[in-house]
C-alpha cells in the first residue's frame, strides 16, 4: 500500500508538472484519488475503522474506473498508425528496465531490509500503467504513442514479471 500511495502521489504531482508544465494545486486537491489517499492516511493515523458496508462500497467504487480506463485505451488503439507501433516496443521495454534501475537506486539510498527488496524490484518491473495513457490523453501529449506503449508493455509483462520474480525470489 505504501508503494501505491507513493507512486500515485508522484503520478498526480510530478507527472502533472511534467505533462502540463506547471502544478495546479487546486486541481490536485480536487482529484478524487488524491483526496482518497489523504483520507486513507488520516483514517490510518487516527486508527478509525470504517464499518464493513462503507468499506465495501468504497472498495467497489475504487475498482469501477479500471474497466473504463481499459475501454478508453482500447478505443484509442483502434486508430493508431504504424508510426506509433514502431516506438511502442522500445518504450515498453524501457519502462520495466528503468523501474528496476530506480528500485535499485531507492534500495541503495533507503537501505531497505533484504525482505523488502524483492517487492520493490517487482513493483519497479511492472508494465506501464493505463493511467499513463489517461494522463497523455488529458494533457494531449502523444496519446496514440502512449496507448501503444501501454498495450505492448502489458503484453510483454507476461515475460518480464516471471523473469523478475525468478531473479528476486529465493
């Protein structure tokens, strides 16, 4: 969960800055995912437990956008040209490779215990997220290319994730 919170926080702050050229604090604070992260951290710090029906409802609502994002990705892929398909394998391979390198750097800097290192390597090796495509679409930054990179990267994860698991697990 900690990795997810850090990754999503970076996605909605640093990612937004890189794609738009500036950070809109009001937009950031209106983002439902950012608000849910803040609420979750607050509930966790205060040790408040939500009633089961509320927890289940929030869980279901949180899972609803995933198929919608995949549908949007599929729609975009219907009009992708040959140029986008040429760059996709490179981007799809660079994502897990750079993620593993960043995981190694983080391990060196943070001095993570040995039992946590495999998790960070696997997290770093994950394919490009569909959220990357949604951001590219929102900021109109080559959404066709990003869509193909996400699709090819996820297809290649059938090979890369087992390789990383084999390398990091005893």
